[in-house]
C-alpha cells in the first residue's frame, strides 16, 4: 500500500524539485538585479540629500533597504525553503 502512495506522489515530488531548482535560479538572478537597483537608489538618495531634498532622500534609502538581501530576496528564499520542506515531507512517505 505504501509503494502505491509513493507512485502517486512521485510526480508531485518531481514537479516540486524542478520548481525549487527554477526558483533558486531566478532568486540568484533577481538578487543580483535588485542589488544593482539598490545601489542606484542609495546613490540617488545621497544626491537628494546633497540637493537638499531630505524627504526624497529618506524615501530612496527606505526603498534601497528593501532591495538588499535582507528585504525582498529573503522572502523569496523563505518561499523556496517552504517548498523544499513540503518536498522532503512527500519523499519521506
């Protein structure tokens, strides 16, 4: 009976493994792009502070902070870990 359940769950496990690999690849590329955007936001914020636009400078710093690896990419990494956890639970059956 257990091997029948494994046969039924194998396609789901396969899809989750492929999804995890694809999302990990996208996370790597996305993190690099977001890091570049973060650098531009911080340079823009510094330029705004020099020009005297304090409100825009603070907004630029906040947006730049969201793009560092502790912001949006960490949410993506958490989702990937959750999918891997589900996949491991399915494989343990």
